[in-house]
C-alpha cells in the first residue's frame, strides 16, 4: 500500500536560513483513514513543512510526496487530492458561507451544480446550516473555524491538513471539532495531518506522531504502539505475607522494591499486563489494598523528544490513588 506522506532528505532554505534540515520520514498508509500529529516547539519548522507539502516552497534538496505524487513537480495532482484548513482566516468576508464554500469546491475541481450541493451538505455537517446565508465576515471565531473545516473537506479529499483547528474554541466547540475529525477518519476514510500545540487534542485523535525540533525530526512513532511500549510504574499495597512477592515479580521479568511493609514500587516491562499483578497476588494469598499506575503521556514523550525532560526513571508519579478492596 502507498504511503500518505513520504519525505526524503528534505531541505528548505528561506532566504539565507535553512529551515528544514534533511527531514526523512514516511507517514500514514493511503486509504487507512489515519491521523498524523505534527508537533514541535515554536520555530521547529512545522509551518514550513506544511507549506512545502502544499507546494508553496520548493525544496532546496530532497523531495516530498503526497499519495505518491511529488509536491513540487506534480503540484496539480497533489492539490486535487488534499484539503487544507489554514491557521489564519482566509475568507472573502462579504460572501455568504454557502457561496464561499461553493467557490472553494469549484476551485477544487467540482462542477458548479455538484459544488453547490456539497456546499449546503458540508455546512449542515459542521453545524452551520442555519447560518449558511450569512456573510462569513459576520461569523464568530468558532463559526469561522467550522467554515474553514467545511471548505477543506467539501470536495472529499484523501488527505486533510489541519493547522491548529481548535484554536480559540470554547470547550463545546472544541469537542465538536475533535468529533468531526474522528468521523472524517472512521466514516469517510480521510487521512488527516493535524498540526496543533494542544497535545491533548493530538493524543485524542491521532494514530501517529511526528515531532520536529530545529528543522529536524527528533521523534516519530505509532502513537498507540508508543502507549503500549512505555514502561509502566505501579504502586502496589498489599496485606499478608509478601516475602515471596519479589521472586514472583522477577518470574515475569518485572522489578519491585519494598518501600515499607506491604508497600511496593514496581516497574512492569513491555508485554507484562496489569492483570499479572492480580494473578501474582492471588498466588501469594495477598490482599490488594491499593494499586495505582501510570504511563508516559504524549506531553512527556514530547518533552523528552525536544530535550526538556529527562528520560523517566523507575519511580512512580502516580495520579490520585483509587482504593481497591477485597481479596482475590
């Protein structure tokens, strides 16, 4: 299967400054309906990468492909297959929403009649059906964000590039935007490239993540695999004779330290699920009084990647503890 975004030794200079410094990566699988998160601190090169993929900047070296087409030499084929929601407003303010979306649909290649039909359809889809005859310039910030999403998806693109889609949205509008992105993936099979500074948004909707720093890739991963493979730190409190607990933990390749009678700090390795602790407690005839655990969040993965957080040590920093009572 073809790759959604394929970048090979991509270098981009703007004036006398090199912004992208030899980026190489492969992101997404065409037709899979996946979301890719693009992250990085300010000045990392995210906007330049997006604009290069859109054909606005010519590579100084290397190449970038979307759905198998070269972003520079086959720009027409690329643009016919993508939708773009920019961070900044790019409206014709005195046009009604339905006229504007129809205009954008026609630019994207739809015939006039189909463009008008799709414009009405997509405006209802994003919640602007009742306001579709209002001038876009009179819209609130949240409505403008939804209108930007509408023009990005009106022509049914294979890849949608979303630049800060939840910027300035209140909690209800943010929830609707994220739900729409999930629906685009699950129900319509669209691939999404999501650039956002809100890590919770990326963690919620994305399947892959690419992190840039100083124009280079510092981290790339399958986000779900990353969650599964992160070491898990467990605080385990039991009552009963726990003298055989350490040996039982080591039998499943876990490590544990007794901090006080009945209180253990445990590191679970990859492949060992939390259920193993319940089985061990049952085999040792121990009563579980308390069990808490945590995994690395995307925020921690991000901070480690950009060098603002040291690698995690086998010491728990557990969330508020939830008592678990009863004998196994």
